[in-house]
C-alpha cells in the first residue's frame, strides 16, 4: 500500500516536495493546557453531584476535570475512541451548532438542550453514558457510603459520572495488576473494561483524576510516550531515514536480521515411549532422539517427496514474483533515551479519530514512533525517580520531535498512545512541554 502521491509523481516522495497537509485537528487540550489554563468567563453554576440509586447491575465511576476544560473538548476525546459517541442532552457550555444538535445516524434520537441546572448526557456506547458536569459535593457532605471518595482532589471543580454495565471477571486479580486495589474481587471486562480504560486515558491526557469504584487514581501523563502519524503519503525507507536523521543523526534502517540456526544446544528432545519406538521400526532407531527424523519417518518416502515438491513450487513462485515492500523500520540509538523505533506499514483499520478523512477512506500509512527502553519497567512505571525519569523525559522529547518532522514531510494526523489527536504545534521543539516525571501533581 503506497498511499497517494503528489500530482504527476511516479516515484518515492522526495523531501523537497511540498505535500498538502490534512484538515486541522479538532480542538483538544494538550496536557499543559488542560491542567494549567484558567477558566475564561463565568460558567453557569453547576448542579451538585447527586447520589444514585443502588443497582447491582450497574457500575458508576467518576472523572474529575479542571475548571477550564469544556464539554466540547471532552466530547472530542470520546468521539476519538467511540465511533457512536453522541450527545443525548447538550450541556449549557456546549456550542449549539447544527452538527451537535443533529442525530449521528438514522437510529439516533435528536439531542435536546439541557434545562437550567440540568447536567448534560453523553452516550459513549449503547450501554454506557457520561453525565455532567457536576459540582463536587462539599467536604462536609462526603460521608461514609457516599459515591465520592473523601480523597478526591479538591482542585478539580467539575465531575462527570460514568454509568456502565457492571461486568467483572469472577476471580480476584493478581496483586501486581495495576487496578487490583480498585477491583479486588475481579477486574472489569468487556464493556466496563473499555469505558474505564478510556476514563483513565482522559484523566492522563488532562492531568486530572478518576475514581474507579472508591479508589482515586491520578494517572501519570508521562507514561504516554509513543505517537503514531497516519498519512496518505508513503515515504520510501531512505526518505524516512533522512527525515529521522534531521532529528537524530544515529538513525539507521533496521534491515539486517539474524539467521535462524535451529533449536539451541540446550534444547532436549522429548522422550519416546517403547510403543512408539516399535511403531517407527528398527531402521529409524538411531534417529528417535531427533524430532525431524521422527517426522520424516512418520510421513513416509512418497508423502515426504510430495511435501518437498510443493515447498519448492512455493519458493519458485516467490522468487519470480516482484518484490513488494509493505513495511520497514528505522532505529535511533540515543545516548540518554535509548532505542526509539519508527515502524512504517499500511493500516486498514483506522481509529475512530480518523474516520471521515478523505485520505484515509481506503486505509493509511502508519508511522509508529515507539520508545523501546532497555528496562521495560521504565515504560510503565508511574512517577519514576531519577535516573528513570531523565530517560523517559529524553525519550518523550525525541519521539515528539520525530513525529513532528514526519508530519511536516507527509501531512496527516498524529495520535497519541490512547488514540487521541495531538496538535502538531504541541510537538515542535519550542512548544514541547514538560511531562510529569518526578512525582504526582500537587494540589
């Protein structure tokens, strides 16, 4: 899959050619914007979060957001993950455009405007909904049995309630599972797993907090290092390497492999029973310890020859067919960050955030920029101490600069590790912000 090329172009894309970029990315908050910006203007008073009626078949979780985050931005984060996301009740701060008030498909009902003091309702899927924004209850009203945990950070002035089917695994999780403390009797699965994962991803993107059951979590935004550029333009390996070397001179094509030398010397052959030895016959007794020799003996001379002939025919056709390059990788060895890989291949199953893009109607080229730390724990360890924090910070900057350089060459859309759109300007050298790397945000 080679994507679209500039008009009149017959060969690989050259760096000097100008490629028209895709439509502008929807307005979404960057980590620094969502966490640090001030609320513009006065927002209507929010209703207080009510206590729901108990229901053993429903799970309820909370998302805490900063005051400056709008419902429109939250909706874009939902639509980036759930293709059926829509408003059922449009909140006061949501722009009343025709697109917002129109049903998303023929089976959807027409959204209505929220009455004064009424929260909005966003449908994520057929069975899960998000209601809000609510004002957090006062500290005095958070009593034992309340759905709001007393340690929910007070710095976040709006709450959204996620209501979804209660679907849990029947067995308790291992103590090492990240969400074992929130769900000691059984982790979420199916629908509840999908929507709670999205809830945590939003909290990570917005540098905020989520409450799963009664446990308050503040995901480390710094763990989302990897970025993926989706574009309708195919860069041949040499062109991609040149783009990568404009950021890091060590970039090299990952074209060499290691020849397979068979099983290791330490590998032991399985024991053969006396009955199996008798069935194979005395002529193969010396080869009983060799799995390949046993397989040949079981096939017989005629069938073995037919298998070899068929294999030779496949090899012959493969040699005669034209070589089609449908993927490659570029590796960068950075002294502080370690290994960063650019993996390039076609992708026909695009995330919902890219649905409707003209250049992605038949798939797109995915440029996945991934950090591969020497210690795998560096990737998932939240709020690490030095020197792991420095390694991750260096990798974050390098991944962002590479993704920006690729986007400047091919155009397209950049998504983060949660499939949320990222504005290219936020990845340039000057606009690259600090991620939380040393400790949890302080309220």
